[in-house]
C-alpha cells in the first residue's frame, strides 16, 4: 500500500521558472505548512539557445541551477524528469512516471498548469498531470495555475484567488533567481502586472488565480481556501 504524506505538496511544471511565475506566491504562503516537491519536466535547455547562441547543454546547466536556487528559497525538493524543452508530449511513459510520484507521495494537493495555453509545452504539461491523476487514482486536491496572462494562457477565469500581497516581494526574489529569463527585470515586471490584475479581481493588492477540475462545494476541504 502506498504511504500517504498529507503534509506534502507536488508541483508539476514544464520549465524552470514556471512555478515561480504562476504560483510562486502561493507556494511561499504554503511552504511552512507543507513539504514541497517540484517536478520539472525539462531543464529549459532551449530557453537561451536562439537568443544568445548558447549551446543547449550550457543553457540546461544554467537554468537547472537557477531552479535549484529558487527551490532553496521555497525549501522545496527539485526533481528533473529528463524531457526536452519544446518536445513535451503526454505519452504513456512520462504520464506513468508522474503517476508514480503521486502514488508514492499521495500529496495533500497537486499543482500544475491550465491546458489552454499557446505554449505547447504548457498545454502538454497540463495533459500529463491530468492523465497521471487518472493512472494513479489520485483523489487529493488538484489545482491549475496560469502562466503569462493574455500572452500565453487564455480562457482562464479563476475559481480560487490566493492573496499574495504579503509575499509579493519574496515572489519577485524567486523570479530573480531565474536571471537568464529576467533580463532588465522584465519577468518580475510582468508578474507584478499579472498579480495586480488578479488582485483587483480578488479585492486585494496582489493575488494568484487557480482553476479546479470540478466546482468546489461548501463541504469540500481546500488547502487554498484555508489561506
């Protein structure tokens, strides 16, 4: 029988920096209550190659270290699953691999990305997460985050808002860990705009939004609604 870890949270993302941008504030609010485990499907090895003519192995090394620096701020364990940036598909092998983490850890909640996204890797990651849930028979909480509002993610109307006002500066520091993606602080500025927009919807200064598979009922227990 799988050992249950109700104190664990599992996060599945395609590239280094995706968790910091989409749900970094929420993870900061949860990190002292739960053990965080980040699964990163790729090392983002093509994230610099075109713009800077840096070879993919060197880009992978840089971005892996940046992700580990961000995870250190979160107190999170990071596992890289060996797929290639730009070549993500929800094939059976990777879905079973992610399902294995769900089966072994049985986390209190599982986080990934919203499927309607112009970046194919983001859309594939969402499908991998949902297929892994089915394979593992996972019955815990599942939440989908957005990435770049209007630029990549679309048709995303949050079911839940998390107020991240008190940790917004810490979220910015998470994003600054990803220095190669944050030239001229552009990544931080974009995250601040997105978080301010969601905050205006939620009635606070800064917020992150999440979708659920099914609407929540009054009887449901939700980690996010308890924040």
